[in-house]
C-alpha cells in the first residue's frame, strides 16, 4: 500500500471520528454527565478528597477484602446416626460414621457389606 492511499484512509477515519465527537457533544445526556463530572471534581478538590475516599464513604463493603464480604460460612449437613445391631451377640452400636472402634472390629471379622446390612438409620 502506498503512502497516499494510507493517508487518505487516515483522513476518512479522522473525519468519521470528528463526526462521532460532534454527535456526542450535542447529546443532552453527555452534557449532563460532563457537568456532573466537572462539579464532582471541583467538590473533591475543595474538600481535598479522592475518588477512592468517596467510594469508601458511600460503599464501605467495597474496600474490604473479598473474604470479609462473603455471606455466612457454609455449614455441612450433620451426619445421620445409624444403629448397628450384631445378630450373633445382640450388641448394639450407634455411630454417625464408620470410624468406630467396634465397627472396625466387626468389619474385619464379618466383612464390610455384612456389617453395613446390620445398620438402620435412626
């Protein structure tokens, strides 16, 4: 591509950008936003404050680390108590999990599946 062609494309791009700027400048919403920004910056300067100071005042939660902003900690559902009855000797064990001394002995002696069949939720 020669330089003249590139130059003309840049001229067209600049002309389109100027048209867009003119359209934005005539928009009443832009005028309102610009006036608000000007007044806000003047007010910040008058009170020697920064935008971060204003955010801390208006939304104190945003300045805290995310770990403090989270909701209540998630709680685990409590395990259900299961009653195991040994049919050979009638011994009863109540447990919320399999980590019970007597259940471990029974699992070794009778097998895990057999002991599991003895359990009934309470």
